[in-house]
């Protein structure tokens, strides 16, 4: 599983990355988590509001920071 955290590196982006790592750990997933700060790459996903969470190439959440529980539900689905 490849997970990308899209954003500029702001506090919300860092919180999304932290919540995602926690969710993966709690689920026992060995996902590759990548921080993406290149705005051209972010725009290529059609994301206009960060932070955003992309799982295996599919945008799951953007423009807000989901809690660990919500991220776990997204990763299980």
C-alpha cells in the first residue's frame, strides 16, 4: 500500500501524517508513507485544498485533518 500525504508542510499537514502513521501502526499495516510537497504533483491529483490523503493513487480526503479512527476506516475500506 502506498500512502501520500499532500501539503506544504504546515501544521495540519504534519498532523495528517502523524495520524496516518498512527492508524497504520494500529492496523498493523506496512504501508509506504510519502510526504508530497511539490505543488505540481499535488495539482495533478486535482487537489486544490491541503492537506490531502492519497491511498494507492486515489484521493481519499482533502482540505481537512481526519482523526485516527476515520483514517483507519479509509484504510480498511
